[in-house]
């Protein structure tokens, strides 16, 4: 699946099992969890993504991967 590389903004590839994000343009390689965290913390419009997985986000800008349980 094609997604946007968070580093160079070109097309990156998401593995079919959602385990790995790779970009051949800038040689990026990270897990999908790292990708979500990177996007959530680097772009204000996505700052509540992690909070959606962790529960209520009232008064918070984002959660963390540790809160996904």
C-alpha cells in the first residue's frame, strides 16, 4: 500500500501486514507504530491520533504508544 513518507513526503510503501514502512527515495525504514507516532507528533492536525487509541484526549494533545493497551 502506498502512503506518504514522513521524511521526504514522496510515496512510501506500507507492508501488507502493516509491520513496516519503507521509502526507497530517502531510504527510510521504520515500523508502522513508529510511523504513526512520528506523524502524530510532527503534524498538529494529527496530534490526537495516539489519543484516539488511548481513550479520552480532553486537555491533551496526544498519547503515547505505551497507552495503547
